[in-house]
C-alpha cells in the first residue's frame, strides 16, 4: 500500500487529514499527504480555492490574476523509519505577483536528510481552505499538499515514457545543474558536437586537469597500499561534486601531499640503499676477515734468485657481494678468463638484506678474489661489472679492517635512526592521505564526469548559456526542473535554467523500472535484445515461465532443495559486503541471479513432487492406488507363479486392484513396474507438447497488446487472428485430443483407447481408419473444418497485410478533387519559378510504394511462422528429453554408488558408507546440480528466446543509460 506521511501544524487539522488519507486510499493513488497551515494577512478568500500543481517548494494559487507565494521553513528534523517520515513545518504566504519562488532553508544540520527526502518527491497542492480569526483580524490557509512517494514510473509490462528535452543551462550554473542531474541519474545526454575532436572541445582543459589529479591519486594510493597495506574504502556518505574553489583546494593539497611523499619516498629509498650497501660492506669485512688472517706471510723455501724476481709482484684483493643464483656462472667465468691464476672464496652472509631494485629479501653471497698482476685485475673487475656485483674497497692490513668496521657500525646506527624518523614522518603523511584520499577520488571523478557531459553541450549564439539535449522519462520532468532550480540556487544565478520538450525524430530509448528481484529476469531478456520503445516486456512472464520450464527438465525434490538452500543463503546474506564486492565473474553472475536460482529451486521441488522423485527415489507419501493382493486372489497366484513369471500385470477391472488415482503426482508403484520408463516417456512427451503449444499461443496473444498500443488494428485481423487460427486449429486440436483421451479413457478402458497419432495423420489426409475408432461423434467433420480453416489462414497471413498497406498508400497518394496549385511560393514571392513550386509540391509526396519488398517481407514472415509452429513444437520435446536424462542419471548414480554401501551390514559397512556417501555427494553436486543444472538453464533460455519471444517481441531497441554518478564512479573503480 502507498506510504503515508502526515505532517500536521495543528491537531485540529487531524480529522481533515484523515479524511484526505481515506480519499487517497479509495482512489488507490501512490502518494502520501502533507497538510499544514499557511498564516498571514490576506483579503477575503473563498472557503475552498482551486489550486494549480506545483513542484516541491513552489505552490502557486491562481486568484484574480495574482499568485500567492508560499515559502517553506523547516521547524524540526524529520525522523525516517523504513521510508516513513513524521515531521512538521510551518508555511506562510504573502501576496505577490511573482510566480517564481525560491526556497529558504534554515541551517539545521539534522534536517538535511529530511530536506533531501522531501524535495526529491513531486508535490501537488490539492486544496486550500480559509480560516478567519476576527480577534487579530488575520486569516490562515490550510494547504493540503500531495507528495508522490515514488516517481510515476512505467510499468514493468511496458517501458516508461521517455521524451527528448532541450536544456538551456546558464553559464554560471551549468556545472551545478549537471551535478544535480548526476546525483539523480534521470537523463541521458546526447552529443551535440559529434564532428568536434575530443581535444578541441570547450571543457577539455578541465577534463585534463582532473586526469592529472587522478594520476596523483594513483601514486598516493600505491604508496598507501605498499606502506600501510590498506585498501581504500568508499566514503560514507558520498560527497557531492566539488565547486571550482573546492577543486582548487583539492588540487593544491593533493599536489603538496604527493610532492612531499615523493621527496620523502626518494630519501627513504636512498637511505635504504645506503643502509644495504653499508650492511653488505660490513658483511664482506666480517666474512673475509678469517680468510685474510689465515693467509698471513708464511716462511718461504724458494730459491733466493726466484724470490728476488718476485719482489715486485704484489698480492691484490677484490671483495664484494653477488646474487646467489649468479654464483656458479660467476665462478666458472672467473676461472676460465683468468686461467686459474686467482683464488676465489664464496660465503653466504649471516643476514638477509633488501634488494635495491626489487625490494625482496635476499641472502647475498660474499666473495673474495685474490690475484697477482694488473692484467688479471682488469679482467676480474670487468667480470664483476658484467654480473652487476657490488664491490667494495678492501683494506690490506688487519688494523685498517678493524678501523673500517668500527666506522661502518657508527654509520649504520646513524642511518637507522634517520630511517626511523623518515618512516615515522612518511606514516604521518600516509595517514593524512588515507583520511582524505577516498573523498578526493570521488569528488574528482564526479567533477570529471560533469565536465565530460558539458563537452557534449553546444554553446548558444550569445555564448551566455549552454544547450543540451537529453532523453528523460516523462515522470521525471518535475525532478529535472527541480534539479535545474537547485543548481541555479547553489550557483547564486539570477536566471534559472529551464528545459523544453522537443519532438523526437528517432525512436526513444527503453527504460524498465527494476529491482533486485526483477533485474535478473530483465537481464535474461535484454541478452537477446532490448525491447523496442513501449513494446511488451517478456520479462514479466519470464519470472514464472523460465523457472517452470527449467524445473520441468530438472524436476527432483532433493536436487531442488539443495539449490533452494544455496540461493536462500545468498538472498539472506545479500547485504554482506564480502559477497557483493567479490570480483570473481562466475560468482558475480550467480549472486546477481540469486532470486532466479531461488525460484528455479522452488519450482524444481514442485515438479519433483509431481514426478515423485527425490534423489531418483520415489516417496510414498500417500497410500498407493494399486493393490496386488486382490489381483493375486482373483487369479490364484502362488509362489510357483511368481517364480515362473518375473513380471505380472495388474488388471484394474478387478475389484480392489485400482482404488483411485494418487492424490498428488505419480503413484510410487510405477517405480517398481517393468513399464515404468514407457509410461514416463509417454507422459512427459505429451506434457512437453502441451506446455509448448500453450507457451507459444500465449506469446502470439501478447502481440495483440502491441498492435493495440501502436494502433495497428489491421494487424489484429490480418496477422494475429490468422496466426491463432493456424496454431489452434492444428496443434491446439492436438492438445484437445490428448486431454480428451486422458479424461474419457481411464485405466479400465485403456486397452480400447484409440491412437491419437493415427487420428492426427488421418486429419491431414482426409481419410478414416476403421480399425481406429473415433474419439467422439462427428470427429471427421470437425477435423476437416479445422484443416480447411488452418489452410485458408495461410493466404490471409501472406497477402492480407501487403494488400492493406497498398490500399492505404493509394488513399494517401490519390489527389483530392479540390486540390489546387499554390499561388505563392513558400518564401511569399509571387515571382517564383513554376519549377520551384512544382519541386516543393512534389517533395511533400510520400515515397513510392515498394510492393515487392513488402510482399517479400510478409512471405518470409509467413513461411517462418508456419514452419516455426511445427519446428518450435518439436523443440519443446527437449523438456521430455532432458527430464528423462536427469532422472536416468540420478538413477544410475544411486544404483552404482550409493546402493553399494547398503550391501555391507557389518560395522565395516558403516565406515564404508561414510566414504561412499562423500563420493555420492560430490558426484551429485558436480554432475546433477552443476552440469545438469547448466544444461537445463541453457535449454530454458533457448525456449524463451526462440520459441516464445519471436511470436511478439522484436527486441530492436536500446537501453536508456542515464548520466548518474553511481554508474560513472562504479565504471571507473572497475577500471
């Protein structure tokens, strides 16, 4: 029921308010009422004054050429409970000839939410009642204001009415007006500069400015994620688009913050690099100290002459660190290049240090190379440079190494302290950025979106305003005007922006109001094609037919219950941010269709109960209608009979054998019968044909509403009725024979029931089969009439529409007897040449009628429909095929997996049952739920797209994509 909000200025108005509420409920209008009092000094007024409609803050009362201006002033905050509000505010008026009214708002922080709540609705004044007060010679007015709770939106059955509007935006308030429209998300702007390069548009500099800010934001976000390991959370509430001054402040603060962060980050990286090098140098000296100490000068036993020749040869060292995975190649190349005239030692460092390029922790390898000679030394240094090793000067004496180590320790401690202060300062900067960055990102994205929309507008001739064209729902036109006024108020503009409705030269876009429940079904239809403007929407009927056809193929109580539980969990947890923001595409698809999956599970439980199948096992909920004992007593069956004949037939004509049909679904005794599969095949095949013909006939009937809405009455008689005659006279009669046979011939007379297939064949051959008795008297005559009607409907369908269009064209192009040649030319000149007048007169004539094209189009439609009735009916047999396949797969899985566990009766069998049940559960979910469920989903999708929608649905439209900040920011965040 419609929500009501009662706002009363005085308690004595409560009876009047309740009366108005009762009237609104009787009229079933989606509205709630606001009643308040207007006080002031006026001239004598009538008791009830007729008033005009108004929007939000503007109430205009026409009286003797004057108007009354009513200004809303908020008195206290409105409390909102589940879209229900309760508040009061005073209204007062003064006589004024000016009809434009501005809203005065008292700056009360708590009332802002209520302010937006009320002003986002559409107001209309219902009545104004006068109250006189003789004591103070004053008068007051009781104003009853109707506030539409929900915008008047188009029904889901047919798209909402959309019109083309031309918006005149004042230069000073254009930004704020577009920003208000972006918050509402009700209009789709058209590009009025299609031939202008994107870099030559008026507001391209502002867009570039926003893009530069976004680059700074990306850098800040990367630093926050890298240093604080936190992801940015969207701001709550979402800030509005910034004003130019606010954007300048954001730009200055963000650039200053980014500049400081870059400088601090650069200093931090430099300090880290120095710290790593010093630690590496310290590790080199520590690791190589034992090696050089062991290589102290030893006693030489060489000859004196040889020793004198080597006095000028000096032992040299090269020390440094190398990456561990480079050590084998580094050692091999050194040995081969220096021909073994070197001594190389490798040792791993005790601690891990950060790699200067990648930032990963690496346990470096220390090397010390000892060699003689300058040539070998040059080779060693070149090889070290080639492998990007870090080399350090190596002191020769032990005292120098000790002194260098002490100096390194002091420098390392100093760098540690400086790095700590740097990290602390950087943390402060990042915390500041984390507090402001989410809000800045949203504001700049909104500003960029507004500037992009302004680039779609064209300037006026005087360059004092911008002209925009947009598609807007008709029901949102008051909200559009309200947004324009609000934008002008924020800008302080003296002239309000306004709009004009334009005649549309192209088909308007399509807009359907959807919610979380209907959005999934609407997406299924839109995946085939968006409905044309004001065309019937198949999504309404898909809500029921799609889960039902799926369940016909997937019918099983157990499998449907599992699907229902999973979907119910998603529905109950739909507000969980972890589920909504999961980026997995498969999960997003399943979560978006959670209501669809819920209905598919519920319908599967229903059809499974009809089939009497639960994990392929029958449920004996009620007593079976078939009994074996009376049949055995009648024919004196003994144990020998049962041993000799493994299968025996029950005779329903024997008293007590058949007591009546099963109360709901299929009798469970059929699960034990030998002809179980034969019976189910016959039942499901006929059921599939019946469902298919009804589904297609319903689709043909829906085209009636399209013809009526588009005022194409001739198509009702020349297209719709012939199509129905062809469908019902052939396949509708087939359904009639099936149902008639089910009703007339029961179990007792099933052996004498005639064959429907033979009757249907004889119907087209105009013959009679004496061996196959008729279903009813006069059947032959009825069948001949039906075939003749079906055959005659084909030429009507083929030639009717082209003939009607040709006659209509002739009537339009045939000149009337009173037509005369124009005396004056269009420019008002009597001296215009005769050729010009003839040319203008001829230009008003319609194009030549293309009979061949029209006939060919109708011929294709006729052939497609007639053949489609046959092929589409056969296509619905997939319901039977997939239902049979699902039942047999369930049966095989039960017999070959689960039944094995019941064969072991010992304690070991209990343990085995645990593992077998686990395997059974995994196979059930993976094969029967996922694979079979996906297969049934795709087949149900095809039945709706091809067999059902092609009967009435063209799907050649395009969606209305309104300019909304929510969608713009969402698209940018995904990128």
